[in-house]
C-alpha cells in the first residue's frame, strides 16, 4: 500500500512538472487563431459559467429596467461600446469580431440573465476581450446597458437606428467613430464600440469545440484547425 501511494504521488509529480515544462518552454500556442482542445474548452467553460453564476447570485436587479429613459440611455452606451463585438440589428459583422476567440455572442439574437449581464459588464472576463467597464462607468450606467440589451432580441434594424439616434451620447467614452449604422450618426458617432461581453451565461458565444449552456458556445468546427491547445 505504501509503495502504491509513492508511485501515485511520483506519477502526479511527473505530470505536474511535465505540464509546467510544456508551458515554460513556450510550446503552448497563445494565438487566438489556434482553438483550444475540446477538453480545455469544457473546463474553461465550466469554470467561467460557475464563477459568473456564483458571483452574480447576490446582485440585486433594480426595478426600473423597463423604464424607457433607462433603456434609451443604455442604447447610447451599447452603440458606443459594444456593437464592434456583439453586433446589433442591421450590423452583421465588424472588423474586430472575426479575430476574437472565443466569439462573443450576437446580443441581438440571444437573451441574457440581468444579474449575470451586470456582473460581466462591470467586472469583465479574464483572458478575453471583455473589459471591466466598472472602472469607467457607474452602476446606474451599467444597469442602463443591461436594460437595453434585454430589449435587443427581436428589435428590427429600423427600431435600433431610431433608438440610437435619440439616445444621449456616452460621455465617458468620448467621441467614437466606428461606423454607426445608416441613419444613426448623432453627436458622438455612436456606432460600433469595442466591448466584448463573452462572459455571462449567454447563448451564442462560440469557442470551437463544444456546446455551452448559459453563455452557450455551440459546437463549432473545431476540426477546421489542425493545431489546438
């Protein structure tokens, strides 16, 4: 029994040292164009979803998320900061989006949990393109973004352009010039921003190799890439 335990511990140590050596030697491909192994995706997905679910559980949702003024403010924030990654009705692609891994969800096509959306927008997601907007935006502003995102699914391109055209600009971001949709070029050029929200349990976020509940990463063509890490 003692010998078996020694062998088990020695084997575990060799495995740990092997993994450390693999990383230290730089053999791991950090390129965003080299997808993870399915097993890696599964572990990262589970860790992310469980972390967000747990940390967002204590978030209190305000009662005014259906207030038209709050939604209108969120429209301006979203147009300035989020469309470059998360798209919008009438905006089907952007220059930055194809190079993002994992792919952020198209928020005009999926519904998000308001608690998780708030937590992810405020705190961001490590090792992803999702920044922590809480450093530059207060809670009320972030909740306005959540309020607007809840209304995005089902919104037509015309409705999106109209609400963005009426929305107050995101003064924290300053002027943006990222290609607003046609007809939506009010002060500040609130068009496409660079915020990726690849965190909350959101259907649509794609990481080649698996299906995820929540922020759902549908199984993608992982076989398209020969090298995976």
